[in-house]
C-alpha cells in the first residue's frame, strides 16, 4: 500500500509518502512569517498553507518517485488544530481523493504524535506515552492500537508553551523551545530553582506558575543580567519543566505497571527530557521509545504511519469527513 499523508494543523505544511519499503519522503514547509509576531497567527497560517500545499505534496511524491495514480490511500490530519489550517489540508486531501478515486482516512494529530514511534520501531502494547507538544501535555495509557486512556494532562499551559513563553520573556524568538534546549546544554541547571508544580499530586501538570515565576524573576533583575546568564537560566527552566514531566511519567508507570514507555510531540525533541527519560527507563527496567527528531515536531510521516494503522483496522472515512479543531 502506497500512502500519501498531509498535515496542516498549525504552522507547518507537510506531506509524506509511506510505501512497503518504508518512509519515502517527509517534506516540511515551515512558516517563518510568525516569528515577528512572537507566536502563530491563525489567519496567516491558513493563507501560508494555501500557498505552499500544492508544491509540498508534489515534492513528497517526487522524492518518493511516485505519481498520484500510484497512491492507494490518502491520510490527512482531521484535528486538533487551528480550524483554518486544518481546512486547507483536509480540503486539498479530499479534492485529490475525489479526483483520483482514492480512499481517505482522517487522523487525530495527537494520536499521530504517539504512533510516530512506530515509524522505525515496534513498541509493545500496553505502553505509557508522555505526549508533550506546543498545545498539549498528556500522559496517555495506550492499551491497544487506538484504545487510549488519558491518565493526566496539563491544567493550564502545555510544556512546549511554557518553553516558548518563558523563552520570550528571556528575549528569545518564537518558537523558543529549540533555542532554550541548545543554550541549556552549556548552562547550570542549579543556577536558580524555579517552581515544580503539583509534584506530590496525581498525574496532572501545571506550568502557568512557572511562567509567572520566570516573569517576576526577570522583572527583578538589573539590565544585562538575563543576557549574561542566559544559558544558566535556560538550563534552570528546562530542569524545572523536565523534572516534573519525568517524575509524573515515573508515577504513571508505577500505577499502571506497564513495561514500555514512549515520548511523543515536539517537546520530545528536547535533549534534557530525552536524557532524563533514558535514565528513568534504565532505572525502572522498562523499554523506551523516542521518535527521531524530525518525527517529534509536526510532520506528515506520523500521519502516514497512523493512517496505515487505521487502514489495517478498516477505519476508512467518507467524503463527508470534516475537521474538528478540538478533536
Ligand atoms: O508537536 P509540535 O511540533 O506542535 C504542536 O503540535 O504543538 O510541538 C511544538 C512545540 C513548541 O512549543 C516548541 O517550542 C517545542 O515543541 N519544541 C521544543 C523543542 N523542539 C520543539 N521544546 C523544547 N526543546 C526542544 N528541542
Ligand atoms: Zn503537534
């Protein structure tokens, strides 16, 4: 089965082709336009998707050396995401499916982050996924394919949002997560102790207190202090975010008794989180799966693999399929 996948839920337009030989292409067109606004502007995102989607899909087909006539299935993100952005990808996919008589499958973007782990590996069910992105932070008990129980989630900001918003307070460009990660690598995690919320309480997360604390900390400093100590501050914030994530992940493993854990979503690209999770897995004697970096942040390859898994279960959609912003 040759699968063409399309992802356009936020600010990356992506198309991928998956065949029996593996992932043949995964083209990602990122939108630079949002940087000057310090965050994604939904209206601009939809317009940019509309401009780039044809060439992104064509490039994915070209790199896979396939024509649309050789595609057996179109998998497309149905939600969650920005409504305008989702509409562009879904309408394009429906048009292609209708014109070429190809079946279509709608994919949940958050499921896809989890199943990105199946592109290069075969995690055993059941497992716990720590799904951490710009919009979500969830501990998911993945019992069998697509049978999920959300054990814990954030009560306010997502982990990626915390990286981005605190980075902005430090003067970093959007999205600040990857830059924070880089700077933190040569910083001192003990430079300042930022708060770690809800540590003794259940499996939910909260990052808004950390954000406020970082804001007050910055306001209290003399001019030049933040720039001079940027690496240490990034390391201290990264420590606070990743410690909570890993401690809650540990608790979820203890509560469920699963033998496998996985990381998913854009924040799983974070080097401190990856290192801490590796240590945790070793200590607990559980196996760990982390997608390679390009499959962590938004991409269509994860939509392709999830579409394939849904096709194997016979979960096809019809032409009435429509997007759901809060799927
Ligand atoms: O999954 P994703 O690409 O998009 C959403 O579905 O939200 O996640 C994007 C988020 C952003 O907040 C970005 O700053 C964060 O993931 N991120 C990182 C890293 N790479 C991406 N955060 C920390 N360290 C990174 N290396
Ligand atoms: Zn995402």
